[in-house]
C-alpha cells in the first residue's frame, strides 16, 4: 500500500468536481440547469469570430514570447488595481 503525505491528504476536492456533483443532484430532482461555468458549447462560434481569430493569428507580430514584466498597459492596470503594489 502507498502511504500518502499529510500535505496530499489535506488537498481539497477540485471546485468543479464539487459543483458537478451538486448539479447532478439538482438535475435528478428535476431542475433544468444552464451551465455557464465550463466551455461546453453546442454550436460553433459565429463566422465573424473565427474570421477575426484567423486574421489575428496570421499577423507576424502575434507570435513570440511576452515580456516577462507584462505590457505597460498591464502594469498600469495592476498598479491601479493593487494600489501601487508591484511584484
């Protein structure tokens, strides 16, 4: 038998696994549940969305590594959100 460490034993159940169990119980009780929590689309994206994605992916400047510090706009938004804290 494999002994697990205390740290592994203290891990909680994944949030979506717990949510799935609750939803299953509600559905068994006859509730009609509309899932907005996970990406399970039953229709493809609208053509204008896939066209825009394709156009963006074909840009030569759309490929490469991001600056590890983030863009200036991201850093500014982060400072605003955190009151000036920068990791």
